[in-house]
C-alpha cells in the first residue's frame, strides 16, 4: 500500500504542476547547494505543516529554512497517513485516496526542499498508542463536554471545527460518528506533540491556521504543555498579507490582544486619510484594493433596486443583517448565548415578529456564489428557510447574487447587525453603527455595540428603534485608530514571494544572500526571538 501511495503521489505531482510553477522544486534548484551551518543543539524549532500544499505551507517552509540557516535544529511534524479524517478532505470529495496520496508526497517534498527532519506522526505514535486512542474514543459518545477532554486538555472546539470543516455544515448533531472520527484525529495529534516535545525539547512551534482537529489540537496542546507557538495565516488585505497569533490561533489573538497596542497611537492626518481611503475603496464594486472582491462579477439582473428601496420607506426603522457562510462563521464567532448561526437568526427574527414597524433586510454573503472551491457548502439561505419557510412580512432576504451589495445596504439602513465579520470594522470606520453578537476582530475594542447576551441584544435593537443607539465621537475615533492598526500594522507584507490570489508566481529573492537578507523573514524571526508580538511598530 505504501509503494502504491508513493507511485500515485509522484503521478499526481506531475499533474498538479504541469500548468503552473512548482515552488518546492524552484526553491530546491535555487538553494539546493547551500552549505548549511552546524546545528546548535540548544536551539530547536518545530514546524507543523501536517498536510502540505504550496498555498497553505510555503511560508512556513521558508521560515523553516531560515531557522535552519541560523543554526537551529528544525523538524517538521507531518501526518504521514496517521489519521483517516482530516481537514484536507471534505465530505464532498470523491477521490479521497488520491488527495491523501498527493499530500503524502508533498510532505516528503517539503522536508527535502527546506532541508528539515520529517517527524512522522504515524511512526511517532506507533500501533499500540494509536490503538489505545481508538479504543478510548469508541468508549465515548461525545454528547458531554468531558468526552472531548484528552489527557487533561479540552479539545472540543478543535474537534467540532474539524467536523464542520469536513461536512461544510454549521451543525454536527446529525454527524456524531464523524465527531468521533475527528476526536481520534485530535487525540492523535495531541498525543504525538507531547511525545515529540519530550524527545525534542523544542523552544517554538510554528504552524498555520491554529484551528481544526490537526492544527487546532497542536495549538491547544502546545499551550497546555508550555510550548510557545506562533500561528500564521493569510488575511484578505493586499495580496494575502500575513497575520500572526501568539500561543493561540490568530482569530483568538484579534479578540484578546491588549488594546494598549493600538489605542494610544496618535494618527497623523496622512495616516487618517490613508485609513479612510482604504476602507472607502473597499466599498466599490470595481475595487482592486485587495485580492478579494466578491461583488465585481455580480450583475443587476431583473431585480428592481429602486422599487425595493421605495418599499423600505414604509418602516420607521430599517436594520441590515449581513450573513457569514454558516459553518465558517460559527467556528470563529460563536458565544455562549449565540452558539450557532441558527440561534443568531432565530433570536433576531423573533424580535422583528414583535416589532412590525421595523424591517430587517438580510444580505447573504457574496462568497456563497462560489461555495467552498467547487464543493457543496451549506448556505445561509438554507439555514434561514429551514428555520422560517415563510419569512415575516417585515423581513427581506437578498441572495448572494443580489446587485445591492453590503456596502450599498449599509447606507439604506439605520443600524447593522452582524454575527462576526470583517464588515463590522469596515462599517464602523466609515461611521455606521454596528451591533455584533459574536466574536471577531472588533470584540473588546469599544467601537461596536457588543451584545453578549440576548437581553442586551434586544436592548440594543430597542434603542435603535427609538433612534438613541448612535456611535459617539469617541467610538468613531477608536474605530479609525483600530482600522489603521488592523490594515497597516497587523497585516505583515510578504516580501518572500509574488502571489496572484494566493497562487504562487515567483520568489522575490534570487540567491542565498538575498534570502538571508529578506525583510519579512528577518522581521518575523527577530520578533519571535525577542518575545515581541509580530505587528509593525508604531509610526512606520
């Protein structure tokens, strides 16, 4: 079986790169003859690609080689077919064995290209430990919180996120057998990291995402055992500028980082103008400000925009709701009283059923036009009409292809309601008031109306109805300050490579000297070494 997987992997590599550049091969050709320094045994780093694709793992490969060139002992944690279920494959994938074979081959190529030791999770655990985990999971039904705890570490959120990523649905109630499978995956990676750390005594774990049953279990376990971790991922700013989390995934980092990092900064008039210009450009259907623009290909069709807007004037107050892709938003945004997309929708619409002089306009996320790649994904529209087959007369739904964009709608309403979205920040910076029920980057920042409970949510809706829920000047000032921080200090420009919609096009260095002098690699390395947060300093 191993030989067949290797053969299939080689064939699939050829297919993957026949019409595009192979960044691993290019790097190997460019740096393959580089003389590596002697390893300092006291300096160790773990990277955790787990499963490998150029889009998801190239940057940490470059960081791994950079560390290796600085004399560090660098090892890469790889799945190596240790688990049956992971986030590389969704329920809709028909060729799971081929996907796995390609991934295993890429894992080997990653280690050879960046000259790091491969740590096979499958070999690290061995058949005995793997059997123990399998038996443990089979004894649990995963209906209680205690079932998700492994060796004292609560992996519930990682397991549920992995399941939702696999099913592309916001509910796991009908998929408890899959929950068990992703529990096995999480327990395997948690156990493996503990064994690896006992042997390696590493000073750092560097990995992407920091969520789901693989990366999430590693991140949760590293925190529990006192191993420092840096989690990276590409944001929507620019051509995939990089965000970093410190000992947690970067989404949690947004929520919990100290406000002192950004709120005391005095923006110059030029910085204020630059910030407002960025967020204003984002509202245009033709915007090329960032690599993502969901609205540029939406056509007006037969929808009568003027008639729709005329009808809204029949209501005393107008509220806009902007949806997430259900499973994706729920993974990142849920709170105790708003644990699911369905709960958020239900609590909102029930209020409007009792307040008929107000109307709610729901705008679906435009990304639902394309789904998750070519795979089926549950849409907000499905969740909405499953809960309310017939909407109340004062609730209107605008589909993903509607010509009224979220940026158009916010100008037509008195208040915006979000579960958790980058739109919360965008609207607030432009001076539009936002009620947010979930968690996201604007949480705990003091410029949106955060409704952590149903009662507070309904209070805010009532105040909006009365016309008393308005942004103060201080809220607007804080939104602008954080907007600048988010775009220009939080997102780190990647000077290592040229990307086109996150697809690799070329490296920005030509040889060893340019590689070692690379601005981004040195900045990230120095910040980690000095124990500093990976954000640009003030005033640059």
